[in-house]
């Protein structure tokens, strides 16, 4: 490896590897440094998202959904199966195969685009130099005209539930269970907690989710959140709000968890496994030398401006280590923006339109403003909602739970937010993101032809309902 680069990216997750590829495409000599390796010492590019996050969790969600459909849903279609069983080790093996395939895909993209990969733990020194410590302890130093920090995040641990990585685990450990837990406790009713809880609930676990907050999915539109809560309750997910965990004790092969309920009374629950999913924190420990000049806030996030520049010229930070939601796609867009800025091109990220998705079944997704945010701003607005129960494609597929919601400015008719819980919610909200990116009005969506029968018709009808013009349900009197 040479020791001088135009761009050095630290971290090969969705923010880092995308930044590195785009920088190389723009003709910049680029290296991407990452410490993830497999049991043979080979690079496992992709970061948390690919190795222990987005991709493996979706693999398990897909498998568990197929099992649940076969176990619970096929009878309605006239399909009968006997002696249905789940082979958990086989499921985990498939998940690992998916990860390996994607790892190899990124390695191939690096080679195709001329990105140099360096294995080891990086430390940013003064003068835009980077110290790299390899697995064998050897140390090398490189320099770069531009450095991009993309080291991602790690799960937050809490004192009442210290991990033992067997009975009490974080989100990474929850991807490696060798059998279905009989009783599963999940601390945190956020995206990760709901997704992992859903995986094991579908496979037969009795799942209890303990959430310290009073409201469910506080960042989502609350009409969608309430509808989602009803669906999860119907699926037997026991979600307990205002439940603050205060202690735990492992006894044999189970864990006893103590928490305070809504009345402040201490309750005790016993589980076979406990997953701690209370959020993530930026991974910046020991990343910078004392004289590197990079400023962090009290939570460890790197200070950056709207274009991800740090206080040191030529040093950028992107993804989970900076402000904003910890989402792979947000980091990827920041990676592209930074690569293009380094290449002296005009680039920006629209932070107003970051889609959020919870990959339960049905999915929960949203983008733009919630009704609560619009109301708080004082803007006059109008709302249209439409249930999947009135969509032919959804009913035919036995996927009729949920709804789509469109919020528009009352004066200009511009779409302000699109929210959904139901089948293909992520894809429908993405259509809404495209519409909002082009400053579409509700009328623009109303005049757009949607195929029939499709799930997308729910978005069309919700847009029509904004002005009281929905066709396939009675409109509210205004």
C-alpha cells in the first residue's frame, strides 16, 4: 500500500464504502480502512449494517415471515401443511451466506472502481495522517489530502442489564440464537426492538417489549403509531409503555428483570433470553489523537456543518458519527455528497426528506413532516387517509391491515408528509419522497395514474382524500 492518498475513508459501512467508491469514480486516489475481518482474516466490508445490522436482520425477518405465513396464513388460501418446523441453525446459516455474498459484492466494487482496501484499526493524527494498526499488531502510517470519518455506531449498554452475551444480549447477539426462546424480553420499542421482537415472535417466542417512554413510536406520526400498536397487539407482541428497567439477575438459564410500571410500582418478569435495544452511540473512542483537532460533543458525536465538514479543513465525518438519524441511507447520501465536494462539485443532502422504515410485517414507514410537527408549526394543513382494507390487491393478498396518510399544505397544496403502516409501506413512502423532492402537490398525486390492482392505489386514494375526493370509500364531511 502506498502512503499518500487523495481521500482516506475510515470505515467501510454504507456511509464509508459508498463515499470511497464515489471518490474513486471521480478520479481521486482512494483508500478505505476497516477492521472487520472474518474467521480467516479476510475483510468483511459493509460495517455494522451488512455484518450485524440491516442485512442480517432482514434475512431473519424474511425467513420468520415465511414461516409465520406457512404456519398461520396459508389455510385461508386453501393450503395445508403438516408437521411444520423451523430449523434455527439453518436459518442462521442462510443469514451468514447472505452476509458473505454481500461482503464479496463490496470487495468486487472496490476492485472495479480502483478503491484500495486497508485492514486494521485507524487513528487520526495531526497533519491529516492516519495510523493503522493491523491484526498482528504491526503499525503503519499513511497521509491523505482529505480524510472522511465513517466509523458508525455501536449498541448502547445500560447498567441494569449488563450483557453476558448468552442470556442477556444486544442486537448483535439476537442474530445468533441457536434455538427459539420460549420467553423473550426486549428492552426498547424502537426500530431494532420491534424488528427483532417480530422475528422471534413469529417463530414461537412469547415476546414482551419493555419501553421506558410513555408514547409508542414517538418520532412517527401518532395516527400511524396508534394504528401500528393495534396491529402489533393483534400479533401478540406484548408492548408495555412507561416500563423503566431498574435491574436484572441471571439465575441458571434464565434472567429475572425488574422494572417500574406506569404507577411506579416494581414488577418482575422472567425470560429465557433478554435483548437490550435502547439505542446506539457513535463509535469514536480512541479514534483521534489529542492534537488531531477534531471536536466531539458530550455524547461522542463529531461536530460537522451541513456539508459534513469538521473543524479541521479537509477532514469530514458522515453517517452515524454525526448529527441526525442513524440510518444507512442517510450515511450513504452523505458519503456521495462529501466525495463530490472533495472533487469540487456542487452537492448537498436534503435532510428534510429522510425516509424512516420499520421492517416489521406489516411495515411502518414515513417521510417528511408528521401531523404533530405541522400543527406545532402553525401551518394550516389538510389530511387524507386511506385504509388497505379498501384496496383490492391488499384484500386479495390477505394484507389488509394498515393505512396510508398524506399531509398537504392548505394554501399551496404541496405535499408535506407521507406516512404508512401496511404492505409495501416502505415502497409507497418512497414514492412520496420522490413526489416531495419535486415539490409535488396533492393534486399532482391525484392526477397520476396508478396501476390496478396495486398496493400503490392506497397512496393515490389517500391523496384524493386530502380534498375529499376518494373514490373507494366515503369521504369525511368537511
